[in-house]
C-alpha cells in the first residue's frame, strides 16, 4: 500500500483529489488530510507516509515553510494554481507538479512517475517536470460575471482596483469607484488572478498594483497603503500584514 497524506486547505479540492485517487489506484491509502502548516508539521512528526500531495498556498501561509521547520525525505506531488514555484519544488523531493484544476490523465502520469521515482535519476525528473510545467499555457481570469439587482453584468479584470471583505462578504471595487458583491472569497480569487498584478496584503484586501495611490511607513515594520479609489466604508488604516511585508516588497519590485 502507498500511505498518502493530502495537504489542502480547500475541502472540495481535497475531496475531489481523494476521490480521483481512490478511483485510479487501489494501492493508494489516504492516511490523513491536513489543511495548514501547523497541522501538517504535527502529522509528519508523528506519522510516516510514502507520498504527499501538497498544495502550496495554505490557510496559514506558504507550504514551503513546513520544510524550513522539519526534515522531509518523503516524495511530494505539488498541487497548485501557480507555475512559478516549479523550480523551488525540486529542492523538496518533488516527483511532479500538477496545476489546478487537476486533470485525471496528469494525475495518472504523476502516480506512474512516483512509482518509478526510485529508479529514475534526479536530473531526469527535474527536466521532465520543467518541460511539463512550462509547456502549459497559464490563463488567469479576464472577467467576472456579477449579479446587479435582477440583471447580470460582465466586468473586466483590467478595470478592477481591488477586492475587499466587509462583514464577511466579498466586494470588488472598480477603478471607477463602483463596487459590486462577488460570490467568491479572497483565497479563491488569489488562485484565479495574475499574481504579478494582484497581491493579498492582509485578510481583508486583495489589491491591484495600479490601485496603490500612496505608501507610508507608520513604524519600522508597518506599511500603510492608500488605495485609489478609497473605500469610504473603511476609514481605518489599510496596513500590509507584518508577515507579508517581505513578499509585498518583492511583488512591488516585480518578483512574483
């Protein structure tokens, strides 16, 4: 049996992956499902598995942080909506790198590659993963359909200033100043938008680079942002979360 851990913070995505695995390979036995960095570290410190399916963006951060805190020699199949982490994945016993939404035939190939893992050279595996990842055309959302009273309206992503959460409801703020309700959470939006254009600065805001009006240091470790147009319903300071400041600066500098 292939004892397997699924690390995924979206329950529907985890359920779908588990169902596909059960249908495709009777040797796969799911020993656990975790949703966060902390939960995964606890699991791996107490149990051994033969294979890990690992999403990169988890509820409490980037999953590469797991391997900065524990030593792992278990083969990993990465599952993500982003291609830019492929090179970094090779440093973490990566067998394959699957882009969401995961396709059945690509999952089958990844499992086959895992079974050949110990007889294949590391360089051959890296070359194949690079070729597979960068031969795919990555597409991001270009428009959203929103409901406005009793009618539907299509809005272009290029016209969006930022997304924000208010009373647990997600809104999109257009560059024109109009705002609309959107039936999606910020995590879902992160996976659908071009990461070179949009960045999640904190739990409430996912912003377009071009929506930044002014930026200020309010302390040695806090950055305040003024967005254009302003969210008049949120008079509070819009601060970049402390844990995101380093990545935010890299994003501003064109490193995604």
